């Protein structure tokens, strides 16, 4: 028996997503004409090209918001060159799942072409060829056949898609992992359709650039494509109806990553602002532009890798990319600098105590807690870890520690229920993480997990961090100098760009975000800068730390 592949199921045989069923009854959200015209200009679909010999794909055409401008440009290109409309029979591929949309799209472009003077038989023939009823994500693979892919992919929640159709989508589009929304599949399939040098231009939600479910797509883009332009339009009236989709225009081409543009549009961004923006894009030379309705920056390249891409103003992104090109990562083998997290126990109520008589003295490890760091100076509150680990990283023999044995035995039921104990019943009293006793003695910078601003606190040595604290140790750095650098708004800018921001603006200072920070070589720093950073750290003077950091990084200012 043959295994059923993703293309063995006809799109009509699968139930429609709930959102599309609703769309048939209540209408849909369409992209404004001036937005479409801007996207076509940005991908280079212009009538100065012989468009009849090229192919443009519209994956979800709706009622023709993209098709009408596309056909207008294709028609003008044919007229300029004296070509027959039939020469362009294969110049457009447009798909939609909803039959009513197919009929409406065909009607709109038919009337448009007839008004432009093309013959009715030719018009009927090409329109039937161009606009097709079908699911773009379930078409037979035809990689490398399109010069352009443009559109506004549907944004449909995972739970609104019937299981069978979603399974078919996942088989067809390898980047649709986890809780990926449907638009991820449209990026996947659209990018694979591109010829070398071809361009995709979508207006779509931008969450894939940072969310976990976008990791596969970011990896795909990094491996074979160039992220050419991102125009964030969260507050722009880009659609015919009001929607909350956090949209951005992205232009991605097939080929080696080149220069990129990061831009952000304000609420006032309109057709005239779009015209000025396109003119700026088309004329390299000015690296930064800031108007009341938009601001943009040219970057030498986009941010590589499948990890979350940064979110910041264009000028801030340009600064981060510049620093990333010129300076090393904070965590670095050369300097022996390492970022880590404190001990996780799986049962803090048992393993953490303030009673110094609970167990043998040598089984109590002084523990640094978040509340000990509040003032910016480490103020130990007398909390201990009931420590089951010896200096060699082995579990201690309970027979040799009768008070510890009695204490753990009194909590045996709770400890044994933990996943780590279920997996290793003989080691039922272990903490989730081993204790590294060398870490206790080392000077280290501690960072609370959640904070409004970056908050490095120095432990001179003697405490072990709790799992709500992240730490930095180094063989080469003076911890006060590094602390001053990390207290600065320059360091905070890295975390702010990459980290998840909680309600109220609280940032997560987790290891993966701290590792994004770039730092200079400590051996190459000027003595006056080292002194200034150390003094700023001791005084908790963020402004002084930022001024010194700007000098160290060779920056005139910190962009907004």
C-alpha cells in the first residue's frame, strides 16, 4: 500500500478552515490599493520589464486586491512592447480556496482588461489561465519557477483549521512546526517557488521573526534567501477593515544575503508617505531617514540564524548590527566568560530554608535570592540550600548525615513525586541541577530574571545563585568593569531587542538574551574607561555607565 503524500488529497476533499467559512458569509479583509502598489514597486514588478516573459504568483487572491494592480502593470508592459495579451498566458498564477473569490477576481480583471481595449476572446482565455480554484499550500511542487510572489496571506489560527487539512499542510510545508499559523506555510511555499534572484513581497503578521513557531522559517530564510526589507506597519491603516494583525511588509529574495532595510511606519503613514519611502529605497546613499510618518535604516546585512531576530527602531537595529559586526559576544571561550542560571530544585519548599539547625552545617549552602539583589548591592537574607551534593558533584551518603537523612525522609513523599525522582528512584533526594561548588567561591554578576531595567549585582564570592537568578563569571574581566558595562543602556538595548517583554514593560533577563550582548576585548580597553565603568557600577550610576559604554563602543549616542 502506498503512503499518502501531501499532494494526493484534493483541496476540495478537505474541510475549509473555520475562518474561511466565516469569510464566505461575512466578507474579508483586503489590502488597500496604495499598499499593494508599494509592494509591487519594492519587489521590482514594474512595467519597464517585459512582464509577459516573467511569472508572478498570488497565493490567496481573495477578490483581487493584488490581482488588479498586477494585471494593470502586465497590460501596460505588453502595450509598451507591442505584445499580444496571449503572450502573457502564463505570466500570472493566482489561487484561492473560495469559489466566490475566484468568480469575483475574474470579473474584476476581465472588466479592467476590456476597458483597456483588449479583445474579449483573448481576455477570457488569459483570465481563465491566470486565476485558479485551489489551495496554494497543496499544489504540486514547482520550485524555482516564479520571478515574483506577492500577496496578503490568510492569518488563520491553528485551532480553526480541521485536522486533516492541517496534517496535509504540515506534510507539504516543513517549516510549519509547533503551533505555527497558516501564514508560515505561505511563506514556506512562496519562497520555494522563487527562481534565483526572484523576490517575495508579503504584507503579513511579523510575529514569525521572533516567536518559537517561526524558527523553522527563519532557518529557511537564513540558509538560502536574503532578507531585503522589513517595514513594520503595526499602527498603519493598511486594510479596508480595521484589524489587529501586527502587520509588516517583508521583501525576501532568493540568493545570498545582501544589504537590508529596516523601517517602521507611524499611524500617519499614507499613500504619499509610501511614495517618498519608495523613492528613498530606490536611491542608496542615505543610510538613515526619519520623517514624521516613518523612519528607516540601511543595514549591511540582516541578522543571521534561526534564533529570534531583534525588534527595535530602525536606528537601534542599525546600531545593534554595527556592534555585532565589530565586537565579540559576552559569552566567550577566549575570555572564559560564561552565562548560567542558578540551581533548580523541583521542590523549593523542601530544599530552601532559613533555619540553620535543620541539617548538618556542612549540608547548608548559602543561597543568593532575587530579594537579596534589590538595592543593587548584594544583601544576603540568610537563605540556605539544603545541599545533597558533595564537592565532587556526587550525591552524599545519607547514612553519613543523619540529620539530613531524617529531614529528607520527612519530605520523602513530596520529593519522590518530582519528575526527576520518578526517572531515578534511587536518587530521589537530588535537586534538578547539580551544585558546582567552585561557582560559590567565584566572583560573579547576578541578574534577576524579571526586571524593568538591567540590574547586574556583584557577588564577591560565597553565595550560590537560586534559579530565579542568572549569573556571569569570567577569567579575564574585572567584575566591576564588566558590571558597569552591563549596567549601561547600551547593554540593555541588546536584551530589550531580543527578550520577551512582559506586561508593564518588564523584561526577561534570561541566559539566551544576556548571551546576545556584545562586549569589547577587556585587554584592549583604555584604563580611564575601565575606571569610569567600575566607578559607575559601584555608584549604580546608569548615566555614567552609559556614557563610558558609548566611548568604549565608539558610539556618539544611543539611538531611540
